[in-house]
C-alpha cells in the first residue's frame, strides 16, 4: 500500500491525552517514520498504538499470511483475514480507524538485500519478529546503518525489551556476541505465548518509538526491561556496551551484513 497523500492530523486523532506536550514534540511525531518488522504478536499492538498516537508514517514488513493459529495473540486480524497477506490485512484494519494514516506495506521478509533501503527511509525500527536470525539481522543492520530500534522477545509468560541507539548504547551482540543454537531458542509457534503478554511488550515498544521521535521521556538504553506475566513482576537489568563487541566496539570484526550472513538464516 503506497503512502496516502492526506496530511496526518494529530489533533483530529487524539484531541486529549497527547503524547507530546508542545508544538515541537507534536511536529516531530507527525514527521516521524517507523518501520515495524513483523506484523505478528508484537507488531500488531505496536502498529495500532503508533497509528493512534499520530506517528506520521508507518512501514509494515512481513512475508507471511494470516493463519488461524495467529488469531489468539495477533489482535489486528479476524477470521475473515485468513489466507491474506498480513501486511495487507493489518493496513486495512489500521485504515478503518485512522483513514488518513500514511502507510507503506512490504509483502516480503526483511533481508540483507532490502534492509539498507528500508532502514534509510525510517527514523526508528521496531523488531517485532520471533526468530533469532531475524533479530540479529535487525540488530546488525541497525548498528551498521545508525538506525535506532527497539528489540523485544516473548515466550510463554516471559518477555523482555531493550532500546538500542547505535554507537551510544549496548546492542544485542554486546550481550550475546553470536546467535545461540536454534534448538535452544524455541519460537512462539513451537513453545506458545500468552496473547496478553504480546500486547504489553508491543505497547512498550510503541511508547519507546514515541519517546525517541519526540525527544521526551526515558529510553530503555543500556537496560533490559523484563516482564514475568505469570507472577506480575517487572525487573530491570542494567547493561553496558561491551569493549569486545564484534559489532559496535571501537574495533569491530563485523563490518557488513555479508560477513555474517549465516547468522541470519531463518529458524526451523
């Protein structure tokens, strides 16, 4: 779906409870461009929240179609959407509530080939994927192209999120220099996830995007926010950039996506 020509009217959408309290913040939000990678359990609530907040442009990228197993946790979709490309179904649902929302859809998975152009077109990226390879691709691409992003992961009743400002805060490889074996990292499809947990973490990612675009609030940089939904417990883990990080240290060994392309292979 191509971007619409209509201007985005923040005042029409949220006359009360604006996320930015001054004209400059509102203008930044209206000019902001956010790319959501993965329109699933995390991406659905993030997209709805950002459209409602008045973010100027949303990019949605996902190569999957809606399946019946998605419906309990991917809140944008309905039974009538089964078999449709996720990005098209999600864009249609957003347009129903926010008809003047500027949207671009990409019916394909993120790859080392399309990443540079997509990241260059957006101010902030939301990692709403559920595969290890995709998460490392987003992390590496964001750091190499200096694009701020929000990482999140969910499984069962557990969730975590971290915001990365390339060159200024810890990245994923500061914590885990190499991807763990795929068999040690089950996906949501294999291990299951509580739908409400996805809504919580996706909403946190959306608020991080709003904070970044408006220059207000506190970002989750150099700290991992962890949520145990089963026990209703939040925990914050302080982090720091690793001097030996292969990606963002002063002497990185990873200088291109091609150098570690095997890290981005889809999970089985």
